């Protein structure tokens, strides 16, 4: 398991539980004083747009930089909330280690990462698991994480308190 400094990992109990909303709020808070890069990592294929610049494309790994500041795509929302750069990454399991090396070599500042899959290979500074209904589903990560509940309007615990012990 590789440690990458200043990574905040966010995963969740499914779709529409608040992962992106939490990531956007974290980006907004951190970007007021820090450089923040956002990444969304998916283990499945998504259709890319012409405003996603391909940075790296190999069998099982595609890294794109978001260039669209106005869409409702998660990677665009990250930019709207203050991320310096935002990447959308598609990766297959056998290429995760290669992705971790790329992140370590190319990204700096705080990295806010929406991804459950990367939890298998990295040890983040902070990790949050977003849930709506206290489901039994939990990640099998080998590091500590905080379960954050979201009711569609508010996070519990509050986002500011989740970041209170971050080291610069």
C-alpha cells in the first residue's frame, strides 16, 4: 500500500449518496488557502467529451483533464468549487498501481479524490465514506476512515469538523 501525501479519499454506499457534494465542499474550504487538485476515478467506462483533454491513454488506463467549467459533470463541478485542476480517470484493476505512480509523480498540493477503488492501493491522509441510510455496506480498506451521513442537505459530522486536524 502506497502512501501519497495530502490525499483526501471519498467513497460511498452507492450513487446519489453525496460523494460529489462532499468533495465539492471540501474543495471549496481547502482552496481558500491551499492548492487543490481534484480527481474522480472510475473503474468503468464513461463517454468522454471533447472538453476532456486526454493526458494519458493506455490499455486499461485513461487520464483526462477537465476543460469544461460549465457542465454538471463531477469533474467540472470540482473546478467550479475551486480546484486548480480536475481529472477524470478510468482505470481497470490491473492498472491501479500505474495510476498511483502517475498521481505521485504529477499531482501536488491537496488531492481530493472521489474513488472507492483507489482505497485498495493507497493510504490517504483522510478518508470519508458517505452514506444516507446507515447501510450495512462498508469499504474493506486497511486504514481508518470516517463514515459521513448525508440527508440531502446536511452532512453529519459537519464538513468543517472533518478537516479540522489536517496537517499542512
